C-alpha cells in the first residue's frame, strides 16, 4: 500500500509537468542595463494563461467596430490568401534613420523595425490571427491564448533598445 501511495505522489508532479510542457510555456526574458544589469526571466504556462482568460469577459465591440465588421470576411480571405502565398518581403519602408520590413516566412508574418539605437522584431503566427478574428465583431481573449499554441518554439517579440533587451518566446 505504501508503494502505491508513493507511486501516486511521484506521478502527480510528473503528470502536471507533462501537461504544462504539452500545452506550452511563454518565456518573458527582460535584461536591463546590458550584460551586468538586471535580468528577470518569467516562465508563464500557456495552460494557466488560458484558464485565466476564461474569466475575462468577451467585449462586445459592435459599436466600436462600425463599418469594420463588414470587412471581417474580407480580412479572413486576405489571411487565407496570405497563408497560401509564397514566402517573401511584402513591404519595405526606408527612411533616414529607420527601416521597416514586413515579410511572410512560413506560417508567420514578420515585422522588423530597425532604428538608430533600437531593433524590434514581432512575429505573428497567421493561424493565431485566424482564431482571433470572429465574424460577430467580438475578440475572444481565450482564443488569442489558444492561438499561441501555433507559435510553439519561436520568438514572438524581441526588442533591443540600447543596453535593454526584452524577448518573449514560446516553448
């Protein structure tokens, strides 16, 4: 009987760890002041974030959406076409001290902004966007978190500003 109790006690943390690993973890890594500055790393299990979003009310944006709701179908078609299109640079804007490049790479829309002292990269998983765009004009926070499962093993946001660095990755 004691072996059964010990086996059960050992299996519970292993099962919990496996569940968290299977659903994913967002790593928020903040470095301030260069290599000798402050560093904070916060792992956030996506399962915990998904449970938390179940308690967030789904806002009704029907008044704020106005004419935009009429175009949500077009936005979905555009998203589908973008998903099926070949990889490549879609937009490039170059100014004196700043460059903005929007490109499709695989199933990800990549926005990269470089400036004099800053470098910002945002990777948007196209499948995640399709889960968030709803025809009724509502934004479902739980769907946004669920959509992050399509972005496993990649960096969502990376910002370098001087000696400061922020990186949000999904595992």
